């Protein structure tokens, strides 16, 4: 079984790296890009030897269009914070780690609960006596856009001593705020469970087209020149070309001849590079396409599902555990699973076996630390109980 893959399945993710933020080789520093699996510079400087955060990422495994056509929607791997006792009016940070770089558009975070045009996560402030919510804190997006690690900050209210908990387990997107992975609108992170390469349960909607047309003559030999008729609107350089799946038109009608990928039909990567006339144009790479296929030409491309909130109750680093469940581990505390080590290549002593030698390479081991759990159940001193952020108290 390969150590690297290109589907949303657990077995396709980087299994040779630990899910431990204390390690410079942590899986949270590896992201999926259009070039493949890469090590981010700067934060992973000990692994890459490059502490320049603006440098190009180090490509670990080259897989063309991995993030846009294979993984589709990004996966939320973990959610972290700093343990401690937080006083009234203190700032509290949540750090969310994804397996793709995320672009966020959000109004600047403020030291209050105003959430207009912001991306935010709501926490409950619970009283230690009865474990009942006394107030809420909106942790607003603060930083990290363009990376796979997003920081959310909330200003605590004046309440009695107690604990923090997740109010509704969602990332909220208010007003004009957005989250995106590659060109996909990221207002909804989808829990992906597909087992076959190139399939998933995400949905790509037709764009609001700037123009449309019908292929006039099948392209059976790879070509970058496309001829259309029945044009409505204006075809222009820079527009994205996608298949309109309406009627009997198959959505996977365009094939990228370089690798045989039909995902190019709807993944927004095929663009118009030159326009000879309103019936003939050049696209960004050689393709084949059948006759009479309905095409859309647009600047905004195909949008993903629009939602006002994003569930955090999705698979985590091991592909099965809820990111915020009572069994989920925060990165930095270690996860002793096959997925967290190179388990399938180990012998009974935990050594990676070489093909022609009895010698092995000792794999780094991680043990489960109960202190690293994301949430736990806490009983009130007088009555009630609730699930709280482990390691955090308010005063």
C-alpha cells in the first residue's frame, strides 16, 4: 500500500509523518496543493531546512491538481488551543489545521462579540457550579488565510469561574465572509467518505455563465483549439470553461489528454488563453471533447455549496475520529495509531523492514496522552455536567 495517495480516504493521506505539532515533521505542516503533497516552509523549517515562510513549498509527492480535482473539499484535521486558566476579558485562541491551504475573507477581528461579515466559532462560558451556559464568546477569524492553519480569537466575558465548551460545533460564516480551498467556495466543508479515486460526495454547481456555447465538431485528437456555435454572451480571455451538465449532456465530457483526467470538465482549471473569434478560442491545455457538448464560459467559475455554517464534527487526522469528540486528540499530544506511524511496514518490534536486510529503521512512537483530549465531560460542583474544552478554565 502506498504511503501517499490522491483520494479523501485515510489510507491516501501521509502515513509516514506523525500527527504531533511538537515534531518538525508533523502532518499538520503537509498540505495538498495543485502540485501535490507539499511541506510548508517556515513553520516546518527544521524539516525543510528553509525558515523563509515566503519560499515555495517543498514538494514531497507530485500529483497534478491534487487539491482541486482529487481531494476536492479540504479536511479539517485538528483543533488546538493553549491550556490554562483565563481571566475575565482575556483573549482565547483556537487554531484549526486543515490538509489544504484555506483562503478566508472576513472583517477584522474585534475584542467583542460582533460577528458582522466575519467567520467565527461560538464557545459557551459555563459556570462551574451547575455547568449551565452563562454567556457566549464568538472566536472570530484572526489570521492564517492562505495557509492550512487558521487562528480564531475570542475575548472572554465577565462571568463566574468555570469552563469553556463548543456551543454548536460549527464554524459560522456571516454576511460577505467566505472560506475557500483553491477555487472552490469553502462556505461548506464536506465530510468526504468516497472510496474510489476521483469520486467524492461534494457537489459542483454550474457557474453563473458570462457566455455559453455548443461544441461544433468533436475534438478526437488532442488540441487546444475549440470551435463552438450557438454562442450566447461574450467569450473572453481568462474565462473558465466548464461543462453545463443540463439535459442529457454528460458532466465529464472534456478529457485532459496529458493524464486522461475528466475532472477538468468541472474543476475550474481549464481556462481560455486566447480568442480568435466568438466561435473559436484557445484553451490552457490540450483536450478532447465530443460534439454538441454544452459549455459555460465564466469569470467566477463553478461554485460549491453555499452554507452559513461548517460542521466541525467530521473525520480528523485518523480518518475516523471526530475532530472535537471525546476521543479526539489535539496535535502535540501524540496519536498511537497505524495512521500516525508507518505501521503497515513495521515488524513486531516496531522497525521498518528493508527489502534485502534483516536490519530496520526504528519508527518514532507516540503514546496517547489523556491530557491531550479535545473535550471531556465535567460535572458541576453542585449539579449538572457538560462537555468542556479540556485543560481550560475561566476565572
